[in-house]
C-alpha cells in the first residue's frame, strides 16, 4: 500500500486512468482501434493512418490551446473564453496575407513564414488586450475575454475584407502532410510546441512565478514578483498559442469561415485544463496533465462518433464531465473528504494501540 498511495495521489493519475479507460472502451467497440498502417493521401503519397494517428492529428489545436489556457488559469484564477473567436481573427489575418484581395489566387502573395509570424502577432496582440484588462484594470478574466468572444469572429471577417479566399494547395502542407513525409505536420508542430514549453519551464522561473501569483498576489509581490506583469505575460502566451493553432486550422482546409471555425473549442480547452488536475481557481500549473486532458477529450469525441452519437449531442457528455470536475473542486466537497480523512485517522491509530 505504501508504494500504491504515491501513485494514486500523483496529479497525473486521474487524467491517465481516464484516458486509458476511454481507450479500452474504444478497443472493445472496435478491436482494431490501436492498429496503425500505411495508406495514401489525396496525392498518392504514403502516409500513416489509423485511429491513434487521427486522435493525435485532430487534437493538435486543442493541445496547444490547453497549454496556454493552463498558464492563464493558474495565474489569473480565471479562463480565457475568447480563444475560438481569436482563432477566427488569426485565420483572417493569415488568409489576407497569403491571398491578398483575391478569392482564388494562383500563387501565394507572401511567404508562408510571413503569414505565420503575422498570425502569431495578431494572436499575441489579442492576448495582450485581454491581459491589460485583467492585470491593469482588475477585470474578472471571463468578463474581460467576453469582449473578444463577442466581437472576434466579426473582426476575423473584416480582416479578410469580407471575402472568403482559398489559398493554393501548397499551403495545406502545414495542416496535413508534406509530400514524402508520412507523419501529419500538425503532430510535428505540436511536438515542437511541447518541447519548447518544457525547455522554457526548466530554464526559467515562469512556472514558479505563475503558481505564486495564482496562489496569492500580495505574498508574491512581497517576494519581488510583479503580479500584473506575470498575468499579462500569461495572456500573451495564450495569444501565441492561439496564433499557432489558428495557423494550423487555416492550413487544414486552405480557407477560413470566421463564423464557423472551431466552434466551442474554448470550452474544450478549459475542460482539458480541468481534466489535467489543474485547479480552476488558480495556483496550480500541471502542463502534462492539460496535454493528457486534451488527448482524452479527443479520444472521447472519437468514441462517441464511433457510437454514432449525434454531433450536436457530444457537448452534453462534455458538460457532464465539467459538472463533475467543478463539483469535486468546490469547498463543500473538499471539506466533506477532509472530515472523512480526519475521522479515519483516529480509527487507524486506535487499532494500532489495541494491537
């Protein structure tokens, strides 16, 4: 039991167990669920195919957003609900840079790297806007981000000049496959984001400062940490993650519809953070858990799709999970479990004395 308790108490235990549970259900429903093979893309190039590849590929935007949402939640004790609308803005900027004023350009109007950088800058600018409202004006995060949540998709349409352009086929490589390379490009981009984030966490005090500000603003200030600066930085990081995710999403289909792109992804990002063992009240930063949570959500979506559940009903299942996770983190439930733990200790102690 001594060796089992630390494993059970580990912050990744619940997310990983839940993910394994969903994978087992998928295997039961579809015995060949874990099989990975070689197929061909639309151009006839050999590529990896399989349910696991699909999950890893389809969850890339969510994983990247979950990383940014983890910083925002841990630091500001709130969530950014504008990420979906900001992706529409990023997508609009990317398409305008690549297509100019044409709806069917025969060539890219600018290098892809320029579109990527400008898209990320647009996302970071939106993040900075939210960060100023939260850190300088002390507006509650959900209220502050409600502004871009409301206006973002219209701004994305304005960025494209009201047009619906479609970029040339070569732009789709970044959201699908590069010719001759079997692994989906979004998976590689996500891996790079995770690696860079891990390096930044190890080489800097960003994680420590984020937790400190999330736990107590006043105490962190007394220890030489400027809370407003850290909060602002967390929203800029969120904006950068949105920029990367928006670029990938635009590349998948070579175009952007600001009003229908990634519907509800902000709620999925928040759910991924909660599933990962992060407190929605701030103060905890569990990036590995958030990443596992994002893959868990995509696995759940894949399972429900396999069961022929109506697409419009899938959010209901996610809502149930959110209710359970939020309820577990309420003070009343924590006090209940605390009383049970305290009641169990004397009983255990009494047993030892009588022995």
